[in-house]
C-alpha cells in the first residue's frame, strides 16, 4: 500500500489574540517529525488549507505556520468546507499518486480533522494517526484537551489506527 500524510489547516488565522491552539509548538514539532518520516521514505506530503472570509487565499491568515516543514515540492490543496474531499482535488490527487493509506494530523480536531478522517474511512482508505498530532481551541463548553481526547477515543479502532 502506498501512503501519504495529510496535514490539515495548520494556518496562522486559526489563532487570535484570545484564542490559541492547544500545545501548538509541541504539536508542530510532532507533525514535523511525521513529515520528515514521510519525506525520508518518499511518501507524498499533502497540506490542506482552508479558505473563507478570515482565511483569504494568499493572506497572512491563510498561510501555514512558519514553523511547519513545508517545501515547494509538497502538495497543497485548498478547501472551503470541513470535509477536505468536498469540492477539492484531494481524491483526484490521491488516485493519481495511487495512495491507499492516509496518515492525518492538523487542526481543528472536532471540525476539519474529524470530518476528513470519517470521509476518508468511508471512501475505503486505510487511516492512521500518531496520537498528539492534532489540535484545537477551547470551545467555551469543553477545553481543547478534552475535545482532543474525546475524538481520539472515538477514532481509535473505528475510523483509524494509532501509530
């Protein structure tokens, strides 16, 4: 099986003055290690970037965090929906690359990461994740750590395997 890593929405505009991503520096460090693993093994690296009225394509908010290990030869796909497959070139890109196994990481856990994992599973991809490589913001109802732990417990052995 040929594999790829999908890094979802690790963009400047996800944070604001009062809202910071949970353990962002640590998450980025872990994501970069996974990117390095994929790069070393010549597996494709796919960055997903959300576009909306705050994350305007080409703007500072839309850009990836500068500490993310992205290079020009990686794949970059824009989306406008929580589902990274919806109205994007993701599935076409995966088919062109003969990818059947996907590793996920990124933000936000309960929105775009969760939606994309469930869709990928439904489309028949073998899905995996290293624990602690997705992040989110406190919601006002639940703190970010609780949201992440809750979703990881749902995903495990139902939608993906943990590395």
